[in-house]
C-alpha cells in the first residue's frame, strides 16, 4: 500500500522519525497499535524511543543516517527542529519519500525571527520584535520597548536561549550569553499562556481544546485543560491557531503557544511536531496528539479531538543538583492515586530541571442528575491533586 492510500491496511507502512527523544518514544507507542512500525534517527545510543522503535545511530543532520532512514521508511517526519530541512528535501526527492510537515515549514519555524515575521506579515498577532545583531541593536530595542526578552533565533527550548533584558546596562552580558543570532521581543505582561494543539490532515484541520500552560523559570510545569479563561478568549485562541496553520505546509501535529493579554491573543511560538503541552491528550482526549500525528503524516483519517474529562499534566523534572544516573522513587504515589498515570521517558541520566517524564491526572465525574448531566471535578482542585502526586516523586 502507499501511505496516502484511502484505505489503510494493517500491518501498515513504516514511519521514519528524525529524533528519538521522548516525543519519538510516544510516537512509536502510539503507532504500534495501528500496525505502523517506527524507525528513529538519533545520536544517543539506546535513546528513549529505542524501546518502542528501531534506531539508526547518527546525528540529526547526518547525510548517511537520513538516507538510511529514508530508504527504510515510507514517510519521514521529525520530532525535533534540529532536523536539516535542506537534507530532508534532498533525500525526499532522491528516495521518493514524502516528508511531513514539509521542510519549507521547518525552515520557517526553526528561525524564530523568520517565524514571527512570517506570521506578522500575514496579519497574525505577535509581540513587537526586532532583529539583534549587535549590542547597539539590543540597546535600541530595550529603549524602544522599555525592556525585552532576548531570544536565540535557533535552538532554544525550555527557557534556554531566552534572557530577560530590563535595562541597557544588561545588554552586553545578555547578548554574550546567547552566543549567536538573536531577536528581541517586547515584554508581554500576559494574563496567562495558552496553547492549541492543531492537527493538519490530508483534507481537514482539527484542534484540541485550548490548554493553559503554567511556567516557572521559563520551563513548562503543568498544562490545565480546559484553560481557565473566558469562552470568547478560547474561541479567539482557536481562530488564531487556525490562521497559523493556514500559513504552514504539510500534514501533522503542531503545538501553538499563545499569550492571553486583556482578552486578546498573541502568538508566542509554534512547533511543527507534537508538543509538551499536548501530553494531556494521551489520557484526556479521545485520540492522543501522538496517534493524530501518525495518522496525519501517513494521510490516514484523523481521530476525534474531543476532551474526555478535565485533565492536568504535570512535568517530572530533575530535582538533583548535578547529573547522575536516573532512578525515580516513590512511584507508588502515582500508581495508587485515582485517575493518575505516569509516563517515564527512559532517559539514563537525570540533570537539574531536565524533563524526565510527566504525570497526568484526569478528573472524576459525579453521577448524572435528572437531566443526565455530569459535574466534572473542579479544575483548580485537579491541578492541586496533580501537583501533589507529581511532587512526591524524587530521584535517588
């Protein structure tokens, strides 16, 4: 069969993934019940995804590794923006293997300045920003915007590559810490950060319910679904997400981070892959973001994005002061908690604040009343419960 067939069969095609971290692991876990084999390319021996997929050992931009991956697969995708779009284009054409999302989309997304300018030129709302090549550029931006968030244009994640610059006196040290091409965004005094997980299929686009992201030290700690915001704001967030998806090429799942500011929506960042803020969908939605990505890139029908219940996912971060072998303890705190699920990412080393796994807690529903309506557990209560379960975990 071909991956774009209207009638999928099982066993199905083989999916190649550039990257074998936790996202590759969960993609492979979602693909297996569909009869889809997964092969990943990753430079780390016994990478997290290797437990559920076959692994080719090699760098994300290794020409031989990407060529071998393409030769073994029917469709290519990626779970990390460090994939090389030019190499993917070359190999795709030579091996006649489609890549989704498209390398053109990766080119737009991998450079944060290009990403934001593309959105702004299309009328998608984004924070005010400037290109920064020199200390003078940064000083001018700080004065113009009364303080900025300096961002590395490439490679930053989980707060890395983001430096607040409230004063011109901080400009030199801030730019030195970035160590490369940068952009400056005006500080956004947002009410909350929201996220929309969008799915682009062969003939339809779907979105999951709007989530609310809780950060500390620029690192995502929890995602709350549904977001604690007004219905009109959630509707606006979905509309902006659809506008973003209209600008990007290729099938798959996209994580769209948004700022809510006085009822308005600004785009923060977009990832052309499954996203940390969509992990709640494994237990909390009819079809997880990972199964949706597999279906979408293969050209198969999409699943429902319906929310099953109020849901909170909480990241399990490294609580150590220095790197050591990873051994998670007090796991029984999760296993014995009602509605809780543990996801361990299989990383062999724990480091300070490294994402090692996540816990998801789904809400209870009370029996229906006379009209058949169920009352779901209050989202604030659910968030407290998820934090309590997660915080009992530790590394020894």
